[in-house]
C-alpha cells in the first residue's frame, strides 16, 4: 500500500518589490509554513527547492538548507529540482516520493525569487539566456509563447481576442484575492491596447514579474498524526502526479506539431495513477504564464476538447460581461488570478497553484471559495516554453465525512 502523504502547512510572503535576496524570502516562507503546520525547524527532515534566477546558487536547495541552519543534520535529505516553472509541482511529487521511500517523514518544498528587484534590462538578459541558442527575438520567452499562440491560431482557429479574454477573466478572479497584484478587473480594451510585446501578445498578457517566496510542508500522515495536532481535514492528500517533457525552446513555426506539448501526457499519467478522470476534478490550478499556456492546459486536462479552449474562454468572458461575475461552475480555474494577475516570481508561481488548491480543498478560500467545497484538485506547472509539464492531483482527504475515497492514497 502507498504511504499517505499530506500537505500539512503552507506559507507565502507578500508579492511586490521586497529588495531582499531570494533566500530571505525562502526563510520567511518556511517560517510561515512551519507556523501553519504547528511545527518548528527541528521537525524538518528534508528540503526540496527550485533554482532562483535572481540569486542563482550551485545546488540551490543545499544553499538554502545551509543558510536556514538546517544542515548539517544526520537525518536530512536535500534536493534541487530544475524543471523551470514546473519545478514546484515536480518538487511536491519528489517530496512525496522521499517520504514514501521512508528517507524522511517531513519535507519542506520551497521556492523564492526576486525578479522585480532586478531592473528590467537585467531581468531581460537573464530570461533571454534561459533559451540561449534559439532564434527567438528578445524578449525571448514572451516571443516563444507568441510563436506557439500564432501556430495554435492557424491550427485550431483560435482568435486574437480570445487570447486577450484570458487576463480579463483572471483579473476578475484576482480582484477577490487580498494578495494578488492585479487589484482591479481589466477590460478587453485594456488588454488589447496595452503595449505590444509579440505579434499576438501584449504586456497585460504576460506573466507579471514580482518577488515572492512560498513554502509547503509535506508529511507522512502516520508521522503527522502521531506528533502534531493540526486537524487532518486541513491537510490535503497528494494523490498522484505525472510528468513529461518538451524541448528547451520551440522549433520554427512551420515545424511545430502536437509533439511539442507535454501537459497531455503528464495529465494522463496523473489521472491514471489516481484512477480518476476529468469529471472527478472540482478545481483546476493551471499554469498560465501567457494566455496560450492556459488555453493549451484547458485542452490537455480535458476541461474542453482539443481546439476548444478559445471557445470556452470566449463563452465564459461573454457570460462575465453579461452578469458581472465569473461563473465558477463553468470555470473552476485559477481562482487566485494565475501568473498574469496574481503574480509570477519566475519559477515560484506553480507554488501559488498549490496554495490556492489547498485553500479551496480545505474550505478556506474566503470570497473565492467554490461551493460545494472541491474534493479533488489538479495542479499544473509548466517550465520553459512548453519544455516541462508537471501535474499533481490533490484530494481533500476528508475521509471522516465519508463522502469519497482517494484510491491511490491508501496507507
Ligand atoms: N499585468 C499588469 N501589469 C503588468 C503586467 C501584467 N501582466 N506585466 C507587466 N505589468 C506592468 C509592470 O508591473 C510595470 O508596471 P510599473 O511601470 O507600474 O512598474 C509595467 O507593466 C512594465 O512592466 P515591466 O517593468 O516588466 O516592463 P519591461 O519593459 O521591463 O518588460 C516584458 C516587459 C518584456 C513583457 C516583461 O514584463 C516580461 O518579460 N514579462 C514576462 C516575464 C516572464 O517571461 N516570465 C516567465 C514566464 S515563462 C514561465 O513562467 C516558465 C518558467 O519556466 C519560468
């Protein structure tokens, strides 16, 4: 039987320009997560971290572990995971594996970066260098997604306005989150008249640069129940995960095919491992660094048919214009606002997907809470330019309610 593993604590710093090194943001986030879990530093037995682009360090997780005073320690395992923006979900799944292999009972997953504290030119230089060797014009990352968006428009009839509707919908959701960077809902005109960054990409459709740190404490249920007092219904279960990969940058537009994309496979693996399907998922936290990334994710996770992402976005948008609110029955997605409207500290933002999923699964999402409370969530991280996909299924693990059963999470 698989050991049941739960997310027992979450902690995040605020977003914005902090003027602090990334490792300090990690420290703050870990302190907050420990507080949430009712633990202290001595309770940790492992650390999994993702790289930072503002303060890169050799063996980032070892660096963070050392700076936080977690090392040296006899029983302690440390690992850096480098799958770009997919990193937090890969790290979550790695933490669960470490616990299932019985190398540790409590592992902290941490990610932080300070990309808003870098000036624009320096951020652009570092971001461009992440796809060194590509033929993409600067800013390379937005232009890489722009290339894929244009391809998708030709292949499936996606329209320019449908891309721009994504941040409009997400801004309405973000406006309900006290920590989101986007405080006011955007209009389609705001998006379409904002500065052009690529052929079919404008400024308000880009992942929003910010500083931020976030930590998740992951623990074996058995160990947690024995040593800590936090109620288990506040600690979602990691049910399954899946991962797949693509190239570090996309090929020329005329050579893009469906082969480029990996979210489909990562999702399929996660669904199969959990023995669930799309209809069993009540909340989706999908990577959305640019609108095309979200549209591909809607299709890959089977929220809508392949090629149907634009139509779904448009119908939710039209409904929003009519009623003034996002119909979360049809769009139980990114209630925090995603990368474009909540904020995106480089490789950190998939952590926010997990934090929002935890909030939804535990009924603590305040004004954003979906009703009825979701029982299962799918979280997705994407790295590079469709270069890495990592998906995890989380369950509320509220067995006492007797409402359902997470098949792959038996101990
Ligand atoms: N919504 C609202 N405002 C936004 C915004 C958004 N989505 N994006 C930027 N802005 C605002 C900024 O806050 C800033 O406002 P102020 O002037 O009031 O400070 C203003 O627009 C200008 O933004 P920048 O300072 O960033 O402008 P710039 O000229 O230096 O750069 C840009 C513009 C090239 C589009 C840059 O913002 C950019 O590169 N953005 C994308 C960041 C990115 O690529 N992130 C990674 C995505 S890929 C991924 O996540 C996977 C992975 O593996 C990491």
